[in-house]
């Protein structure tokens, strides 16, 4: 959780001494789900447009899953690097 800034109205930067909260990663599952659904609808649209059912749906779902997992991986590795640079144990 962030603490109020000097004016009391806007939150200041996160304290580096505090461990990261679960709220930092709460959106990761929603991001993965949104990516999968968006790629699925893209695949459905392509299949209807090109008449190649179900191939583009399958391809797009796997690409969406890969993109979603890669995004989560980048977020987790960024947090790990921030923690290491702040001197906190993992």
C-alpha cells in the first residue's frame, strides 16, 4: 500500500523497505484472461472471415496464452530485480 505524499492527497512512491503486497500482482490473472479472450475472438473472426474453422481459433488461443504468460513472467522478473536492487531477500 502506498502512503500519502506531502500534500496528503496523492500517494507517494512505494517504500523500498516494505515487501511487495499481493495487490501488485492481483491484475496478472485478469490480464491473462483478457489476453486469452481477446485472441480467441480474433481467431473466431478470422475463421468466419476465411472459412477455416477451427484452425485460427486454436492458433490464436495458444498465441494468446503464450503472450499472457510472457507478460506475467516479465512482471514477476521485474519485481524480483527491484527487490534485489533494494537489498531485500526473495
